[in-house]
């Protein structure tokens, strides 16, 4: 039995009927590498059964404390039913990328049963019209509640189910399992009363550590003049939309060479900013002031069980010149202020561990009910680096060819970019709701167009550009785009058997 941390419990308390905290990992496999060239659902079910002992997440459910006097506990589910959690469906004909995204979005949007272990696994067949993926591919959607998974760190369920070689090891027979007995209500109440009584004393040390950087947090989040609302800062609906675009890591490495000290993270942020600018401008909604995003701090490795350090990054969406926009972003992420933001983020997470459960729940509910009453939104969107396997992985011998994620959104934060890196590719996957982004293919195409613009500039001769002025509507002209680079910027997927481009499956 293990108690949830305050950070983990906050995702439970923030759940609403129209916005839950599900995280869905999207994986696509080429079954031609498996023994016999075929992977059957029964084989996957048996494989999962043999791996249950590798992670406690598989068989743990929530045990709430009466009166919400303390944070919930993870306890083993004595009624665990594997076939409830592992499911099998097929796409209708023609089984194209758009149908897959719609199905994945629907699965992601459905709430998990909080009385069972907080995960579901869907095996999806019928992917018959994926131009940029091998014929006969199948997908696996692994849906987990955010309270049970560290998005930026290691994913126990994903690691437990995969191997590093195509030849599957000998099947592991299921180990005998004897679930522990859950404590009674009186014992939980006694523990909760003790923790609540001691929490004021335990708050002192984190408050002292947070004090030196508290002004940084207040200036970033509370100051109303810094943030500007867009369509993405509205109340979200229960209907999710998801799409994706794939790129080569080497191409982002080329883009970052546009500036001497830029990182791949800077390049990804600049591409997302360019896509956001294009989409809002095409809809006549581009604000006159720069938009900001909550983003990870480059080079900051997440610690297990600790929220990854983040910062508010001004995206320079009013800057027309893409290189000047990249410079604008790079100067912020490289500044000393980024270190203060990291300290503030970690301090707030540590502080949350000692806040009484009832206080945390009330605060989460209050913020969820009043997103439009805040004077300004905290940011326009979130860009999240999802912890990803770098080396090729195999499921029952089938090689994983695609890995991305669908992330939770919330009222006031209706757009999240999931950034994954796997097997030499970076995947950018925006998640939103149908009412805010009714045309997800158009949105992701705007991201691809932004990427192609940067890639064309990186292929051209270096052009000296002046730094962008904060809030300027333009910061110079973009460098010349050679004909070859313009031709490469079509963004259309290659035919099967032809040269593989950095495009996502068509959507």
C-alpha cells in the first residue's frame, strides 16, 4: 500500500465530467517482424498476463480516505480482471489516419473507472490506409490516469510490456498473486487525522525554500498584463481532437543551427509558435501581443516522482521573421531567469506535498469552476516533453514504428502539445477539444508549414538578422528560400515503398 503524493492527488481532484486527467500513449507496430509475421490478440493478452508482476500499476486501485481527510492510497485490487482492461477493436473501412485519430480521441475522452486500476489497453486493427506506415500495422492505445503516470519520466506500463529485441523471450508464466488486505475506515481516519495535524509543521521548510523565488512565480503567473486570452483559454467540451506530425531529429538539429546556442527544445518551441501564429492569423484571431506557453526547461532532467521544471516562454507570435522568433525564444530559455523558474516550480511541487488533502481538493475545484473569472490566463497553451523510449522497442516481436501521446486539457488550458522522440523521430501531437479546434488537420498542417519554413531557411545560406524587439509586429524579412527547399516543403507523405519523409500518416 502506498499513499499518493499531493502532486499525484491533484490530478484526481481536478477531474470534472467534461475534462478528465487521462494520458493515452499511442503506439503503432509493424507485425511483419514478429515470428510468423502475425500478432494475434490472444498473444497480446497472454503477453500482458505474463508481465503483470513487472509493475504494481497494473493491479493497484484507489482507496479513498473517509471524508477526504487525507490523500488516497494505492492498494491491490482483489477483484482484478485482466480482460476488462485489455480490449480489442477494429477501425471501419477504409481504416485511414483520420478515422484512427477520431477513434483514439474518443477512447481518450472516456473517463476511467476509479474503482478499478486506472488503466486500459486497446488493441486496434484495420489500419489499412496508412500511407506512411507498413501494411498490416496495428495500434495499441495505453490509457492511464495522470495520477498513476509521470508523463515526463519513466512509464512503467510501457516499459513492462516491451522488449529490446525482435525475438520474444520465453513467455513468463503468471506468478502467484495474493492481494494485500486493505485497511479499514477507522485506521484510515486515524492516519488522516495525524497527517492533517502535522501538516502545518511540515509546511515551514518548503515555504522557506520557496521564499527567494516566490516573486518569480508571481511575476510569471499572476501579473495580468503579461498574458493574453485566445480561443484556447475557454471552457473545454468533453469531445477531444488529436492529430500528429512526424519529423526527423536530424532535421530539428539542422534548424537549431540557425542560431549558435539554440537547442532542439528551442527549435521545437519555435515550430509550435509558428504553427500557432499561422492558425490564429488565418482565422483572424492573432493577438497584437505575444502569446506565452508553459514549456519544459531545456536540459533539466526530471526526477522520479517530481514534477519536471517548467517555465513560461514568450513565443514571439507577433514576430513575422521565423529566425528572429527563434532567437527571441532562445534568449528566454537560456536566461538566468529560467533557473529561478525551475526553483519556483520545484518549490511549489514540494509545497503541495504538505498541503492537507481537503485544502488541495477545494483549491482544485475552485480553480476548475472559475477559469473565466481569472483576470488573465496563465498561458496560451502547454508544450510538454513526454518521456519516450529512444531505442527501438518490440511487442510480441512486432517493432514499434510510431510513439506519441494524447494529453489532458482543462478549462482555461484547451491546447496541449505532446512532444515525443522515438527511433530518430520527433512527433508533435496537439490535443484540444472539438469546439476549440474543429479542424485539427488544418492546425497540424500549420505546424508542418512552420517546420518546413524553418527547414528551408536552415538549408539556405546564413542570413544576418537583427534581434527582435519585444512586442514588434515584424523583425525583419525571412531569408531567401531556395527552389529546392520550397519543393521539399510540400509536406505530403511518400507512397509506400518510396522514400520515407518526415510526415505523419495523412490526416
